[in-house]
C-alpha cells in the first residue's frame, strides 16, 4: 500500500498542478499522511531549479498550517482521530510516556521532528494534547520546516540531480546528528 501511495505522490510532481499538490501533501503530512513532501519537492526542483525556493516556501507554509491542524487534532480530537493515527504509526503505547515529559522539551521536540524524518505528525498531535504554547509551537515549526525544506532546495538548486541520492538516503541522518549536537551543546551550556 505504501509503495502505491509513494508512486502516486511521485506522479503528482509531474502534474501541471504540482505546486497545489505539494501544498496539499505538505499540509496533510504534518497531521496524518505518511509520505513526506520531499518526495514531491525533489523531482519538482530537479525539473525546474529556478522555482526551488518558491517550492520550499510553499512546502514550509503548508506544512506549518498542517502542523496547526495536527495540533487541533491533539487538542480537540484526540480520542476519535488522534489515537487511531498514533496506533497506525505504532506510537500509541509510548505516547503517554512521551507526553509526560513533552512540555519540558516541547519546542525542541517540534524542531527535531520538523527537521528530521521523524514523524512530524506525532509531534504536532502531542503538542495539542499536552497544550504546548501555540506561539512556541508555531515558531518552532516555522524554524524547523523552513530549515529542512530550504536546505533541500538549496542543495538541489546548486548541485542538482547528483545530490538527490544524498538527500533521499542520508539527509535524515545528518539532521539527526545536527540536532543531537545542538541539543547537547545547549545542555552543556546549562551545566556550566
């Protein structure tokens, strides 16, 4: 099923309505859809590098808006909508434990999930369930999603198709290492 969904998403990148499709995929990915917008962004930017930063902007804005919808799901629809989504991603058992410490590190959780290939939708729902401050959520989401999408756009704009393999296979790992170093640095500063 996921392979068919992936193939369908890729076909959208070649559509005349690709920007609208990107906006929709970016929106729904932040709240419940399993395929990341990068799957659409990469072929769209390779096909038209001059639109790389417009594509990244659309993905960012739509993703943050979708994140707010995920927040709403967590805050208002947890039992009817949120719980089935968490069960689908296998996160329902660990969710209570995660929610207990979430607000202490909520902004960082949003940034890490928004930049890496962790399921951002789980964090957006958790933000709503735990009542993370909406301004903190929005600022963290904008920072994280813009960093991710504009980095992908910049790499593709300057390096084109050869960087595609790196982005698809290794960029998530680079982002995870970056986040660990960033959070570790702040933790170290807190201890000093």
